[in-house]
C-alpha cells in the first residue's frame, strides 16, 4: 500500500491528455502517431507511479517524463535491420547480409519498387506474360546455357530441381558431398524434403567412378547430384572423380546431372591470387545439365537462386507447383538483371562491390589503412588476411593490410563499436582490435573514422 504522502504526490502526476497537450507531447504525437505515444506515456507514467509508491521519489516534471517517452518511442521504432560497417575483412559475410550491391543494381531495385512494372505483363500484346522472362535472356547470354530460371535462393532452387526432376525417385549423391552449409541447410534433409530418394555412394573421404557406375547399373537412378563442398576442404586420403567423368557415366545411362555450385562464380577467381573456383560456364561445358547457385554469393547480386541448363528440364521446373512457392520477387529480379548486365558488359570487376573488394590493390589497402591511422592518431599497420566467406573458397585468403589498435579491453571496445551509429563490426586477434579496409565501403569510411574517434576517447 502506498503511504498517504506518496498518494498525494501521485495526484500531481500529469494525465495522458495533459502530457499530449504540451508542446513536446504534441510534437511526439505528430512524429509517432497518437496510439503509439499514448502507449509509451502509459508505460513511462506506470514506472513513475511504481517508483513513487515504492521509493517515495518525487514526480518528475512533464518535460522529463516526455524525454523518457521519446527514448522509449525511439527504441520501439528503431529498425532492427540496420546498416553496419563491415571492418572484419570477410567479404561475403553471411551474418552481415552477404553481398553489397552495385549502384546500378540499387537503382534498378528502387525503380521496380517505386511503382508498377511489367513484372508479368507483355507490352506488345497487352496480355499476361511470365516473370521468369526477366533475367532469363541475360542468364542465357552470360552463361551460354539453353535456359534459365530464378527462384528465391539456392536452397529453394535445389529443392525445386530435385522435386521436378527426381520425381520422387532415386537421386545419386556422393557421401563426400553430404554437406551442411549453415543455417540448418543440409543436403540430405533438403533432398528428403523434395521427395527425392537419396542414394548415397562412396565414403566420407573417398568416392570412385566405379561407385557411380555400379549404382547406376544396379538401381533405377533418375538423377545424379553433385554438390559443391562450399565451406570445408577435403584433404588427406581422399579421392573424387572429376565432374567430366561423372557426367560421362551419367549420360551413358541417359541420366541428367545436376551441379549445385553454391557460390556460382562467373569470373575466374584465380586471377586474384585465389584458388580457381569452377565457374558456371565450366560446369556447363563439363556437361552438367542443370547448374544452380546463389544470387548473393560470388555473383554479387541480391538474394536469389539461379538455375541454368537444358531447356526441357528447366521447363519441367517452371511447371512444378513448388516453383510458385519459391518464386523470386520483382525486386530481386530487377536487381539480379542489373547485376548480370555488369557481367555481360565485361565491367563486373569494376562495378560489383564484392569483386572490387576481391580485386582491390594491396597498395590502395595500405594507403587507406595509413590514412585511417593519421586521422585516428593511433594504430599500427600490420599484414594480415581477408577472407571471401559466404561458403565460397573455404580456406582461401587474400593478403591485406590491417590497422591494429592496442586497447586495454578489446572485447569491450568491440561492444562499444557495435553500439555506434552506424554500428562498426571488427575483430580481435592477439588482444588487438583489427580493422580491414578491404570490406569497408569507400562511402562509409568517413562515418567509420568518426565512430572510431568517438570510441577511442
Ligand atoms: C550456399 C549454398 C547453398 C544455399 O544457398 P542460399 O542462396 O543461401 O540458399 C546451396 N548449396 C551450396 C553448395 C551452397 O554453397
């Protein structure tokens, strides 16, 4: 029970209406809308009431109450999906949204978002058309495949491919490729969900061509799947036939081969000092009948699942009910088309942020790091490594220059940086905070330095 003194004090607590009638209250109502402001006032005045009752504290002035209301409203309405500065040096950072987009891609997405579009409309005939057309011509031109199809992501692409082509029958896959990619994506589980029957061959470390031959001779195999290992390496006592060899065996029995490439490189990673990653074109040239890959890994576009390959097989997928369930939205289609155009025009390395990062000149990275240290008036230049990330090129590293900050409590400093606006994501190694210029977008550099200066004082 509140004592009589606090009871009389509570009478002085302004009412919701009184608070709304003040200048500050009216401003908040204008900014956030009536109902939300009332809810926030109730929450704050409820706290005041409890405090006065319990601790006998005095009633704050209306301005003070409204300040708390404003803080609460800010917290309630702050977007949870916030832009951050990625100073980790991991280029395709899955937790940070994989690939940033090119200016042209952003503009295409914005145009598609702003109004109506020809998503499923043919201007020539004035009749309904298909959303699948938009990226297809470009995909065909860029990859040389017969046909193409874009769905929601690579996981759903694989699901659709297996559902449409395996027809609930046996799909052959090697145990060396029964991978888990992260976020609960496990090849065997996706296969089971698609209705395909998984026919495993080989062992975890070794599979031979005769394993493929034997299974195909003995069982009614409908499809052969090859999955890119993406996030780990097979080393030691291992063996795997090449894609060409598997294709040959499958084709002799008239069985289509599906290659889940995952990251889907369209450029040769070897020209940047990385291991060579099989490109989509190479997979097709090796004879894969269907190839699938993500839109936001090494392609450097928006989220999407790209499928290219034989026309009759792609047609089967288009007609399958799952296609409707996993279809790409207009924003992704607009963005993907704009990104693909960079490849077609031979300007991918220049225009697509992830390729700019992969190909970034070491001298430029050093120059940027030195500039940061001059502005910050602290830090040491150290050699280090950046990673491609995102389930692409596991174990591969790019040499880089890092700014190392000697901080008493580095983990606390990282936490402080995460709370800045925009949040800065960095890493700690050997008790030092490390910042990699490679993954910091040029237009974010100013903001980064301001936040670092604030955190360093
Ligand atoms: C990343 C990856 C996927 C999943 O791609 P999402 O676009 O994230 O759905 C599927 N297969 C392989 C081999 C991958 O590397």
